[in-house]
């Protein structure tokens, strides 16, 4: 019996799990004049990866699919950027942000390969 999983399901779950981790991380960020701008940007980018992947999965054409995957690539890059900015604003969150940054990087590489 094979333990192989459906790659479509895995990536859908992986992007959803990532969005959930971003939300939980964002709740730990202290709210101040600097982070008040960064938090919504991070949450928006980090959670939209999964939403756009789901839309790509239901694309109406190859062109629509490529467009949605392109958005996933952009949002994963943007997530990395805002994680970096959060670390500058809140250095004590560096280690957790690093793990999320790594996952965003891996997702970006996956979307680049699709």
C-alpha cells in the first residue's frame, strides 16, 4: 500500500496551514504606530496565498491558472518582505518569523516551478 498523498490536496492544506500560522503569529505582534501598518500587510499577503491557490485550482483556463499562480508567487514574496520588516520592528519575534519566512520561501519556489 502506498503512502503517497494527492499533491493537490497537500498544497491546498499547506497553504491553508501557512495562513493560519501567519494569523497566529500576527496576534503576537505588539500593536504600535509601526506595526499597525505591517500587521495587516503581513496577514493579507500570508493568507491570500492559499486563497489564490484555491482559485488557481478552479481556474477557467490555462491563462487564468497561470495568472492565479503568479499571484501566489507575488504574495509569497510579499509575505517574506513583511516578515523581514516585522523582525526589524519587533526583534524578539525573529526566530518564529524566520521559520515562517522559510515556509514562504519554499512556497514561492513551488509556485515558481508550477
